[in-house]
């Protein structure tokens, strides 16, 4: 049994998308920043850092977006979220997800000028296709961060042409549409 603790629009959105891509049954547990759900004693017992996502796998919690995405891609290989037995693809996906977590994730809070610089690096690195050459967990992770930047700081059209094209491709995916539908219905209350 899989249970996803998520906050609509937060980093957990990437895991939510991946679960819809896989098509596996899971229980979703929405969390509220406004209600301080991540600081409740019950949740802190699952994730001592008090953040989302947490994926509970057969009673064991797994945290951190990159780790959960990698786990899901490997546990459900038929979903095609990573190429089978390709160490180079694994390394490229992990490289992207490390860059996303350490560089892109904190960029938005530093303002549009700084975000423009680091997202420019991502735009050039991405090129005109998928992050590792085929659709993967790296694209899901990248999309979630760009989705937030795109909808909060609203960079001028054409600032990031490759990321804009990637965003459009991702928005056409049924798993992304389903995740946004579910999370929008609950409501976004993202921290600044």
C-alpha cells in the first residue's frame, strides 16, 4: 500500500504526478500549510523534518522528492519513468534532480533576477527535448519547479524558450492534468 502525504502545489506535486503516471493505486493525504499540518505530532513521527512529500510504503516512510521519484521509477519500471538497466540514464536523472533541488528550488525566493540566471542555465541544459533524452522522473521534477516559477514570478514570454516548450509538453500529459485537477480542488496555500 502506498500513501502520499502532499500539500497542493508544493514539492510533493512531482511525486503526485509520478503516481498518476504509474497508474498505481495510492491513498492521498492532503496537508495544509495554513493549518500547520506538517508540525502535528502524528506527521512529525513519519517525517521529522515536517515537510512534504512523505510516501509511506507498506508502513515505512520515504522522504525527499528525488528519492521518492527514483524509488517509484525503479519499483514500477513498466511505467517508463527511467530507461531499464541504463546506468548513464540513472546518473543523468540524478544529476538533473540534484541540480533542481540545490539550485532551482531555492532560486524563486531570491527574486526574478537570480531565478532568471539559474533558470537560464536549466533552459540551455534542457535544450529542445526531454531532460535525459526521453521522458523521465527528471522531467517531472523539473516541471514542478518551473510550474511554480511560471505561475508566481511570471517571467516574460520567451525568456526560457526550452523550459516554456517543456512546460507545454508536460501540461498536455494526462497525469499532470489529473494532479492539477486534484490539487486545485483542494486549494493552493503555498508559503511565500
